[in-house]
C-alpha cells in the first residue's frame, strides 16, 4: 500500500516580486488557506516558517519567488521557489551554519516542521515544509482577520488571534525571532508599509535594529518600548498612519518589551553564573601557587582577555611601587605598554598613600585607559592591579565588580605566598640549626646523609643531601669526632612536628653531644637524656634514637657499639652484598622513669657500611603496601662496596620511587662506611 493521501481543501499559488512587501503577501495567502481549510491552530508555526523562507528568497537571494500553499484535512504544505541561476549546490541538503545567510530559517524549519526538504530543477531551488495537526488535539476555533487591510477598525477577536503567540511556540523561539514574528503580526494588523524594532541595551554599544519588516522608509509612528532602565527601545512604523495604529503598536510594544526583558534576565543570569564560575576557577588556580613570583605572573593571565585587553600587577617595595608582571592581548604592544606602566608607577604609588582609596578603584594616571584596583589583604596594601579597557567599549559595572573581587583573591594569594616564604625561611633556619653543618671527614671512615621532610617538595636535579620543607620535622641525625678520636653518630625521631618538635630535637641532640664528648657510656647518656625529657613540660616529649660509638682499630677495621632506644635496627651492608639487621631493642626516651638499652658490638671491614634510617623509610606507603625492611635490603644491595654517598642515594631514590604520593612522614638516612683510606 502507498502512503495515505487526503483530498485538498484549499490552495493558493502566486508569484511574488523581490521587494519588501512580498513576505506580507505570503503571510496573507497562508492565513487565507488555513482559515478556509479549518486549520487555524496551525497559523503560528506556518506563518513563522513562511515568513522566514519568503524573506530569505526576496531579501537574501534577491529574486522573485513562487509560493504554493496547499491544505488538506490534517495539515498544510508550503513550497517557496526562488529563481537563482547556476547549477545545483551539492551541499544544499546539509544543515546550514547558524551564522550562515538564511541558515537560521532552515534551522527553524527543521525545528517546527513535521517534514521538510529541498528540490532543484533548471529554473531554481524549492524549499518545502509540511506541518500536520496533532491527531489527538481538537481544532480550536480561531477567527483570522480579513486579508483586506483596508478595514478602518480591526475586529478585536481577530487582533487577539493575530497578536497572541501560543506559549509552546513562544518558549521555543529565540528572542530575535520572537520579536520579528510579533513585528510581522503588527504589520499584518496595521497594513503599515514597514516597521522596525530599535533597541539600546544601555551598555555603551548604542542602538541596534532587533527586527525589520517590509519597507522601512519615512517613519510616521514611534512607540517607546516599556523597558527597565538603562535599556530603551522603540517600535517604528512607516506608511500612512491610521487611528488604530497607536493602540495596536502599544500592545505589540508591551509584548516585545516583555520578551526582551525576559531574555535580558536570562542572559544576565547566565553571565552572572559565568562570572561566578570564572572567579571560582581563578581562586582555585591562585590557591595552588605558593610561590610569589609564580602567583604574580599568573594574575594578569587570568584577567586577559576576559576582563580587558591588558593587565598588569605592581607590587609595593621598600620605598616605591615596581612593575612585577603584565600581559597584553597583542604581544607587539607589550613593550610600549611596559614603558607606560613603569612611568605610571609613581602616580599609582601616590594614589595608594591617599586616605580613603583602600578597597576601591584608584584614580588612573594620565595616559592609561584602564581601571586600577589596590591589592589589599589582611589590612595591608601590597600592590595594584590595573586592567586595560576593551577595544570596543569601556568596562561595565559588573566587570568592575569582578575585577575588584579578583583583586581581593589575588592579594590574598600573594599574601599567602609571602607568608609561606617567610615560614619556609624560618623552617630553613631551624632545620639547619638542628642538623650538623657538615659530617666528619676522618681517615678510614666516610659518612653520607639524606633528609627529606614530609613537607618538602624535592625538585628534579636538586642533587643529594638534606632537603628543607615548610615545617620543621621531628627526624634528625648527627655525627661528630670525640677527643679520644672515637666517633659518635646518632639518628632519631622526635614525636610531633613544628616548633615543639624542634625544641625537643634541640634538647635531644645537645644532651647526647655533651654526654658523648664528656666520655659518658651510651647507656648512661641515654638515661640522663630520659630524665631531662621527663622534666620537660607536656606529655608528648619523647623520642626514638639509634646511637653508636665508633672505634678505628686499625687500617680497614671499625668497631661500632650500638644502642637502640625504641628505634629501627640499622642494616649492616657487607662489601660483598650480604646484609644483616643489627642492634638490640630498647625503650624510647621520655616515656618511662627508667630506660633500658642493650649495647651490641658490630665489626666492619673495608667496604662494609651501617645504614641508619627513620620510620619514614619503612612506613612509606603506596596504597595499602609499605616499603618495609625487605625493600631496604634490596635497594642497597646493588650499592654494596660502593661509597657511602652511593648507598644513601640509592636508598632514598628507591623510597621516593616507591609511591607517587608525597611522603607522609620525614625521611632521614645516615650511612657510615669503613674505608681502607681517605677515599670516599
């Protein structure tokens, strides 16, 4: 069976010239056919699409058009044929770009038509569409106005039908198309020669034409659109005015103003949401940087091009204001801008010292077309953010508010970076004071150490040796030569971090050093240290310590007397790669009135090494897995017989490579190696 067909109820076929009156004639033909066929409920969509296709034909193509309108019992088919010369464009069936000429019309056809298509022949191109009534919907009676526009007083029912757009259709139309349709209906009702909608958003861009219909020649009636300030607008009609024009135009103006206001509110809400997202993302980027020079360089990059054509940051110095960073949308203008900003620095500095400007825009120096906002955080002003205006317009009040907000976030990020730098400097000084300035350089024994605080960020290529973090850790190591030519070494882990841990670390290190230099045996030295810590205020002042006294018994021979106070057992790495865990467990210092330690003597030959470490090594995590003791032995075995530095570096590299995460605890490593001579 073929497709079901329905008998034709009404039809119109006419040729229209390429002038501004043809779209109105096409609309009149469509209205007549639909009224005759009893399909008044299809008027809105059919008139909208007919207007688009007819306008594209006579305005954009610039040719005469043929219009065919045919209605049956369930729908209407409209065909518009233009007479462009030339061959068939193979791309005509593709959906057009929204910005292409006539592209919006086909997008509307695709959205509202039940079906549509194009045909080509030797005379031109035809675009057709069909709109069918909803099979479940009853046809609503809808009187249509007489096609003859010479009626002196239009019927009010007819006008209601003309000027009312169904809510379902209205919600699906973009505002410019909705305004165009309302203007076209006003044109239908008034029979004016033409009309236009003029709109000025009040943002400095000036008035623009939102919609135009027919021949807009001499304007004979201008009705203001009732818009909220600062926006203004007018409905303009051309032709010989009639008494009914003004009330009709005022009614249409109200509906157009309502549509424009709703769209403006939607756009404003989208823009506000966009600015909130922008500020949130900018704040997140600023929060990730704790280096002042990186933060300063980032700020102008965040501003351009969203908020201006260029941006710059001046920072306060000891006695002046210096240009710290800038960027420009046009790189070729960067150097000229730099000179102007450097020249403007004294004026900006003077504005900062003027009472009453903090947190507000500063007066802009002559020669700069921009806005300037102080960078203030925690009650102090640390600089100025300047943002150049856009090419085509000045900054809106909303953009100025965003710049002020971004300036506050930027100032806080800069202040945080400065606090971080100061804190890091303090940590550097404290950590340096708690670590030995250098390890002993004596014949027959070599030393190497690695230290990585949990807060440290080790940079590639930074080389071996201690790293410094932003917080003083609780791990320490020490080594010194005694008066009797023996050597004393220690490594430990103090409870906690920060200033409290630094204080305890200082006590532990100094007491042990004094006791060792005084010739006290290690067990006695640890007992005295235990008593000292118990006398300190607070409950969390304890430490685990591994210490040893080293005796050089002759060339290539070294004896170590080990005492462990709650600390990890060191690893004895033989020159041939054999390994053994040495030392006997004892109690940590600072916990109990009595401390028990069990000294153990370990003998080292040439190439043998003792590897001391803290629990940051064994407890380094990769998910649920820990580095552990077995990996320590495997990590250093390949470095057996090599220098103390090689052994220490091999272990640290293995620990760092074990997990992509930053260390959760401090890592300290101390290696003591028995050498045959002074070679390290």
